[in-house]
């Protein structure tokens, strides 16, 4: 194997091949070795072009994936005073790509596997892109989801290929990833081949046929008379709609502050008004600023490093053999049970879906049918695939049908006695080694487990609604849950394509409990007399996907009441005092006095007509109007939401409910909507601007002003002083 990350070959017919082949890693990244060896390769190519030896160039990968992108290990360590270095590094990368696309002979990218970020930017510097038509192969520029922007020429080239509007909407602002067929429809790739062995022959054939005529060695933007499709900001058509772009973006982000999409838009618009090389430098400047900034650090930590850690086997007890579920029994075919059945069946696992009546069970199965029909009608699924998945779900009212299930997931009503009864019935039927899981969102797992004969085989498996869209599953380890049970539960969650986080049993576990602090803070503000419309909007402005009052209506006002009740019971049995829960009295009043349970009941903080939300309940303002309404600044409102969750997350670490920062970050973002631009609830504390000491200071101010629930514990203070972070 060569020691070079990029290798250069040229055959007798003058076809040069640039091989992307990192000798150390299993994937190619834009690390120092890449930059250095690419420099040599481009010089060799220029020499061969100069003396007419090279007739065409193929860029190909010797790895399974084409190219993974920028080296995040390096980018993540850049500090604010290294913006200059970041600029030089990215300029070097794009200078090489610019030399490649202007080398004087046609260049074709042979895309054998996924090409994301920097990987796709390499392919964009080619004059033609040919990809293997493999549905698992992904093409895209997902930098925005890491708080970054494509700095290797991606914005500059896409704007010149598709125009500002399409480049932004189709690829850049949401970092869409598309399979080759979809990418072909969007003109990102030029040709597909059916199998990897056809790729290089197709690339060679194009080069030898020089299929596109004498200008095939020039990018469109390097040809005479080139104009950006759709016009530049100076052209009347675009000038007329341009002002709506930032407004739409603000609307899309619901007022939240995400620097990356704003920077991407600025690069696209500013870059479209100047020549290619100037545009490219503008892109580098914005990139350097973003990459050393706080937001990129937080987002890269969560969406790259933490996700990687969750996907690894770090938390799985190592000595246990891998488990693969064959048949899952789902008890309760309501909203959650139906979703869980869908998640299992679409991943090839047989499901017995049981409810109290065959009719209920069939209704649960129909949910899968509805979701699949939508896919079929959009051309995303064949009728055969739909039928195959549906055939995997067996709807029944008969408990004995669950005899062969190796996993049981219970999702009946939230009632400990009922759950105990349901498990007792099932234990009589299923094999002695079947995994017993409960989808409870609030009931203590140790207590539920004690109602079965096999508490060691029992675990909480907490899905989120809607199950088909929500990737997170919280696994709750009870006092007696065995390591084998935990390992197998992790395996099942991964088997059905979800992300497991592992937490220890406690009231409300991690997610329901921390979620409760956000929505209750919103309710507390209503009680203080803040305008409920302002309160709800402040949530999305702070970066949450929904406002606290909207969410309360969605999950029902009973959920935080249950959690608080469990906390009260737990405190009573321990002889301690439950934490204060301001806002709870608002929910009690709404439910007990006015029957306003939330959306499912047709009324909550909002009013609903035929399932659609109409307006905020007007009486809120009179029922909860103190004589002197509180005055709270927008900054304090946002911080109250964020700190309420972060302080409770810290308490979860202190009490050993959760032990890993990655789990807390992923759990809080994917499960309960902690603002993704902050990198998650643990990251918010650990990477607070100025350090954890500053976090503690700000929390003290909030505690002095708004209540002791914000007061950092001694444990947290010590951690901050020691600069230790939250996790072990
Ligand atoms: P649901 O009310 O939609 O469904 C419950 C189903 O259980 C009903 O179809 C009912 O007929 C069935 N059932 C009752 N007794 C049964 C029995 N003996 N055998 C078989 N089926 C029986 O409730 P949902 O929302 O699906 O919640 C189920 C569980 O999931 C609860 O423990 C809830 O706390 C938990 N959960 C709910 C979430 C949500 O967003 N709704 C999120 C996460 C967990």
C-alpha cells in the first residue's frame, strides 16, 4: 500500500488517475496528509498536462466510501485565535481544487461511495460526475448541521451550477443528503452506472470520447459569456425576490439564532456578485470565522462526536453476545404501540401486535398501512415492499399468540397496576429468556420489574412520539436489570435503526424529567402574568423546536403532573422534599377546573377545531393575571428555559441518573428538543462561554431573581472549580 493519502497514476493512453486512499484511516478525510500529497499530485498532473502527456483525469477512491469530508478531529480543536490558520488551510485545499479544474484537460469524478462535505466538494471540481446507482450512497453538503459551511468551494460552485436560490434551497441551507438517483434528477451528477465495476470504464469512455466537445475541460463558469443561472443579486428578477430570503430563513428557524445558515446565505449572495476566485475567498473568510466559533464547536460535538459515541459499543456490556430480535410482541396498539410495530416491521422484524380487542389491534396495524401508503404514493416504496412489511405485523387480541416472541415491548395505558397485570399474563405465555421491556414514560422501572417474576430481564425502553420520526430510545436500567438485558436491549434498539441512550432508573428518568423543567418554566411564566403568546414564541426563539405551551398541549398536561407526582412520592419515601415545581399549579387548574388536558382533549393552552389549532385560549390572560404582571427580559426568558433544563441535567449527573455527556446531549436534543445549536444540555453547561464557572455565576443570578430551582448544587460548583465537566 502506498504511504500517500492521494496517489497519482498515468497510463499509456494519457489517462491520469488521482486515487484518494488514506493509508491510515478507513475513510478519506481532508487531513494534513491529504493536503500535502494532493499538492504533489496536482504538480505532477500540471507537468503532464504541460507536456501534453495527460489527456484526461479520473478522481477515484480506493475506499468503500468516496470521501468522508473535512477532518473534524482537527477542525474541532481550532481556537478563536486560529482563524488565520483555518483560512490558510481552506485556501490551500481550494487552490488545489481550482488548479485541478483548470488543468487544461477534462476531469471526471468516479463516485463509488458516499461523498459528503469536503468529499463532494472534490467531486464538484470535476467537469463531470459519474456515480454508482446505490441507494445507500449519499451525496450532500451537510456542514450546516455541524454549525459550519462548505468551505472547499462548495457554495461558490453550487451557486454557479444551479443559481443562488436552488443552491440554497436544494442543498445548502438544510444540508440535504440525496442518493444518486435523486442527485441525478437535481443535476448534481451527470450519469449513473449500475455497479462499481462499471464505474472506471464509464469514466474512461467519457474521457476518450471527449463526449462534450472541445470545451469539456472547462467549467461552465470558466467559459466565455457564462452567467449565473437565475441571475445575480444585481439582476431585476433576483433582486425582486432576494429580500424574502433572510425573512424566509428567519421563519424557518422560528427566530432562533443559527449562525451557519446566515453565513451560507451571505456567502452565496456576496459571492454571486464577484468573479469565481473572489467569491471563493469570501467563502474561506466566512468559513474561518464559523469554524473557530462557539456554535460550530457545540454542534460538531453533538452531531458528530456524540453521535459517533452513541453509535459505538462503548456503553454496551462487552462480554454479552450480540442479540438479534426475531419476533417482537407489542402490548397495546395505541399511539405508541402502533408506532413501535411500524418501526420493527420496517426493519424486517416480525411483530405480534396485541390489544384488548382485535379491532383495536387492527386499528394499530392500520397506522403502519397509512404510513406505507404515503410512501407508495410518493414513489418511495413499491407495492410489494409495502405488502411484505404489512405481512410482518400480526394484529391480535389473543395473548397466547405471543408465545414465540423473544422481545416484549409493553405500551398499554400509563398505569402501574395495569402494566403489572399485563406482564403477569404475558409471562405465562412467553419463553423464559424473552426480554421484557416497558415503554412507560414516567413509572419507575424497578417497581414495574418487581411486579414480574424476572426483574433481571426487565428494562425500560422509552420511545418518543411519533415513533416513525423520532430516532431516540431511552433505555432505563432498573435496580435488578442484568448486564445481558441491557446489552440485548441496546442491540434491539440499534436493529430497528434507533439511537439508544442508557440511563438509570429515577423519577421521570432523564428525558421526561428534564423535559418537564422546560414546559413547567413556560407555565410558571404564564402564572407570573407574562403574555402566553410571547412565552410560547420565546421557546422557539431560544432554539427549541416548539414553544413550551404548544408542547404541553401535545404531550398532555398530565405528563408533567405524573412526573411531579412520582417525584413527590419518591421524596416522601426517602424523607426528603421534592424539588419546587412552579407552573404545576397552572396545569392543575387547567385540568381540574377547566378540563383542558391538551390537544388530544381538543383544548389546552390553545383551542382546536377539527384537530387544527385555532388560537391561544383567551381566558388564560384573565385566569392567571396577577395584580402586577412580572417584567422579564427576552434574554432572561430564554435563559430560564435553557438553565432550567441544564441545571436539572447536572442534577441527573450528580444523582447518577445519567453518566455520559454524549447521552445527555443526544437525549436532550433528539428526545426533548434542547436547542441543537447549543450542542445539548450537558454541552451547554460544560462549554458555557467563559467556562463552567460563568455558567454557575449566571445560574446564581437566575436563582436570586426567579427561584431556588436555578441554584447550582455544591457538587456542580466543585466540578466547575475543578474544570471537570459533568460526566465521569
Ligand atoms: P394509548 O392510549 O394511545 O394506547 C394504549 C393502548 O393500550 C390502547 O389501545 C389500549 O386499548 C391498550 N390496552 C389497554 N389495556 C391493554 C391490555 N390489557 N392489553 C393490551 N392492550 C391494552 O397510549 P399511548 O400514548 O400509546 O401510551 C402507551 C404507553 O406509552 C404509556 O405508558 C405512555 O406513558 C407511554 N408513552 C407515551 C408517549 C406519548 O407521547 N404518547 C411517549 C412515550 C411513552
